[in-house]
C-alpha cells in the first residue's frame, strides 16, 4: 500500500490540487487534510489537479494531526528545519526505502507535510517515527508544497519502478559484435577502394579510431543496416561520379 | 557545473516561475527559453518564483532548440512518450549520474523539456544524446512542467548531496551499549522493588522484551538521561505513595 499523504493546515487550494496531481503521477491516492485554511471542498483544487480527481474526491478532513494519523503505524514528517527532537533524519530516498519495507510488512504508512507558510509544529513532528528532509540548496530553501510532495512521491515510485517503462523498450535490439564487425569491414573496404587510408602504415590506427567512434554510439541492428546502406550509397555515388568523369574525359578525348 | 535547463516553447509564465524556483532549490541557475509562447520577460514568472529571481533575470531566449544547445556538449531530453529514435532511455537518477560524470570531465551539460501541451518534437530530441523518462504511473501521465524539472533537479542535487544537511546532525549523540545497560539495570532494579516481575520464572523473558522495546528506539545519550530521571521519579513517587499509605494506616491504627 502506498503511503497516505497528510497535509497539515494547507493554505492554497491550488497547492492541494497540485499535490493530488503529483500523487496520481506516482501512484499515491490517499489524501488527508488537517484544517485546510479555506475549508473543504474547494473548486480550485479540482481545477489544478488536471484530471487527477480521485485523491481529491476521496480526501478526508481532520481537526488535528493526531486524528489524521490515528490508524497509521508509521508516519514520517517532512521538514526543512531541524528541531529539538531526537528523531532519525532521513533523505527522501532513505524514507521511501523504509516506508516500502514497512508497507511490505503490511504496515499502514503516511507522509506528513506542513502548510505553506508555517510548516509543521514540533508537537506534531513528535508524533512521527522519523523526519524527512530534502537535500535542498541552503541558499534557497523555499520549496513549494507540491514540489515537496512530488519529490517524496517520486521516491516512493522508484521503490516500485526505477526503470524506463516497458513501452520505451520496444526499440530495435542493440547490434551485436558480428553486426558491428560487418559494418566496420564494409566501411573499411569502401574506404580502401577510395584510397582513404593514407599513408598505408597509418591504416591500423585509423581503422581503430573509426571503429571506436562507431562502437560508442551503441548502434541498434536497424542503425547498422541503415549505415551499411549509407556506405553503399556513398561508394556507389562515388562510382557513378568516377564513371561520369571517365565518360567526360573520353568525350573530351574524342573531341580533341 | 550544474546542467542548463532548456524549456522549449513553454506556455505559462507561472510554470517558468516555478521552474526557476525549483532550480534554485536544487542549485541550478542557467535557464534558457526557446520561443516562450507569451514572449519574455513576463511579470507572472517573477511572481511565482518566490524570490528565486536570478535564474529568471539571467534567462536567455532562443528561436530554436538548435541555437539553445549550441554551446552544450551533452543534452538529455525529458519525455514521457517513446519515439522512433534509438537514443538510450534513462531514468532521472541514471541521467543525473551521467550528467554528473560529464560535468566532472568539464563538459557543458543541459536538460531539455518540452512545453506544457505538446512536449518535445522528435526532431529536437534527435539532437540530444539520451532521453530521460520519469517512472510515472501509466494511469496518470500528465506531469506538470515544474514537477518534471523538480524531479530532474532533485536528482542532480542528490549527486552532490544525498544526506540530511549538517544542521540536522547537531543532535545529542546516540547512546552506547554501556549507557543503555545502565538504563536497563536501573529500570529493572526498580521494577524488581515494585514486584513487577511475576511469576519470577518469567523474569528473564520479560526483561528481554523490555530491553528490546527500548533498544530499538535508538536513544540518544540525552534520552537515556531523561528516562533514568523518569524511572527515578516514578519509583520515588511510588515510594512517597507507599509512605503516605503507611502513615495513614498508622494514624488509623492510633485512631482505632
């Protein structure tokens, strides 16, 4: 089960909407609001959610953090300010790993975020099992609420999937060594015919440099086929040009 | 050097502002805009940046992606849609590691993002060395532009610092085994005096359970001192109650 997201005293409906949107992006759905400043529901939240309506439709409202976390077994509080508490301090990555492990044990977990202006009160953080702090640049610490949730939700998501989605893997498979060697030798054969390798004693190192320039492109099978077509086109083209020049010469000879 | 952030055809000034804000959060500063829909500069961008003005003040505007990346040596394109291109597809984490390594070699790097509606055109992605895709929930793929930049900027930041900031480490040091044993024995001594361990043959397992309940709290030295105070207060309190009861009994005896 993905962690519950608890927003304590959120101020702007727009931020609640963008939290819902980014929760949906990363597979979270359970949103709880503690004392939203302007009441609940608020239309502007739905407007900002860009269609991610289910976390908003199902959002529960509570009077205090204590009630909002009453059924949860592990709750981490996100804050940018250190407190007088002796709680463990985790990065979002470490927190996600911990919550994932807790969730895998069947525990109900949550992530607590403070309001835009005031953040969390220490008394509420003291109800949590750990503090999460985002490794932000100390020169500019004002992180938007939606962005703070985004980072945590993204880190949660990477515990489930930290690879490009399968749809990105439908590429032509990478060429193997034999396919690359076929390209190299085709290429070098035509370059030999064109007199490219000069002086001849430099040929081995020139060949190596050409091969490594192509090797590091990590070509697909399709790309190897394309490049063999390119080599053929260029060399045949050259052949045609040579034939044309030879013909012109012959005609000039006749005319002369 | 942190990567340059290039926004291709961004539509909303608000999003440009929130991109600037989150760039500042994670230590990025060089922002480039390719054909911003509503022109540049736009006041609303500054309003949304919450004081992160320097990326906006220094933002450069270009007519096309080609010009915007002309001085860069490695550029990765963020997209949620697979293309007919054979580029490597990286997660934001792998991309950050790659850009960090490139940057450490002195290369100038960039991250290219498409506009809110249309994303990137394949022709622009083809100018890049790799594609970055965020491991999003396929059921809700509409990621806000500011959030997409946030994830990438955060991942860049974690290559530099993936630990809580030093200011969070000024806690009381964790208690060592001797301190914990002092607490355990103090606690058990008073519980013995109070007749808590009953029946006596259960004492060893009861002691073990109490010890492990405290051990996993990973107490600090200060917390151990506090809990020893707690044990003393409770046992002295009990002593006072017992003394009071004894006194009452004696008085009743006198009265009787």
